[in-house]
C-alpha cells in the first residue's frame, strides 16, 4: 500500500448535527452511520449494526497512550487503553495505517448507538471522521466519513509515551469497572490477528508479549 499517496487525517467534526448531515450527504449508500473501531470496538462492537467492513485508515498509528479511569483502571490507579496519533504529530513513523473494523449502524439505531458510544468513550475521546480502506483497494475508500472516537493529544486523559515495559506493567496491574486491563490488550491483539492475519502493529504485539511474560513469570512464583 502506498503511504506516500495517503491523504492527511480528516478534520475534527464539531457537532453531532454536522457529523450526521455531512455523513448523509457524502455517503449515498446510507441513511445510517458508519463507526470505525480500532480498539475495544473491534472485539466488543456496538450493539446494533447491520453490516461490517474490515479495513484500515491512513495516517494514524494506534498507541496505548490514553489513561483509562472508568473502564480498565480507576482514578487512583488508571489503566492504559488505545488512542490514535496522527502522522504529523508522530514524526518517527514506522507504519501509517491502522487496521480496525467499520460498523454500519442502521438509521433507527443511530441515536441510541451514538448515546451508547459517547458514554462508553467518555474518558477523553472525541468524535472525528475517517475514510476506511479495504485490502482490495488502496485508493477508493470502502467506507467514507466513518465516525471514529479518538483521545487526541490535548485531552485530559492523554498520558503519552512511556517505555514498553512500564506500559506493560501498568496494563498488567490495572483493573476497572469493565475488567482487567490486560484482557483489553490481549483481546485486541487476538482480534487484530483475526481481522488481518498479516497485520503489522509492533506496538500492540510487543506489549502483548511483555504482558504475557509478566503473567508467566507470576505463575512460576
Ligand atoms: C475504539 O475501539 O475504536 C475506541 C477505543 C476503545 O474503546 O478501545
């Protein structure tokens, strides 16, 4: 796939009204909306969807650089979950696509699904739009203007880079209302192998290896 030909990340969309009206105008196939998932949404999708499209978005990388105080940790002991970092904010780039799954939400379920996702992603994520590409076609998007929840680098829960072993230890040690933080990481790594067997995502798979090693080491003690 040609990273050089990729366009810049889409602009932030300011309001739900703008999102829904631009989505309808720009996507002639749909009265509903598309939502692109790149984290827990891959393995725990929205409740109501009628169609899904495996694919990738260009010019973002997935990183465990977002604190989770409400799902995989607590305010006293936050866990770490994924967010997307735009290409031009991350200069030492190694890969400029992020694989995930886009879910088509039927029109009758748009309002309830938006309310559900806004609540689920309330710990610092805001809504943006992206074009989603499939393995078959690197030029023409399979889905245009899918919504995507991103914890931008200026949100209050953005915590940024740390050495991989420190991130792995934090993920291993954190629990929140949605469960063990390590389960989130291990489910994500497994789901990525399933949706795209050749997927290159060194960040996620390195953390997976480190967390599995901590678990093994603890089991030996
Ligand atoms: C997503 O899955 O698309 C957003 C991040 C998350 O909830 O893990």
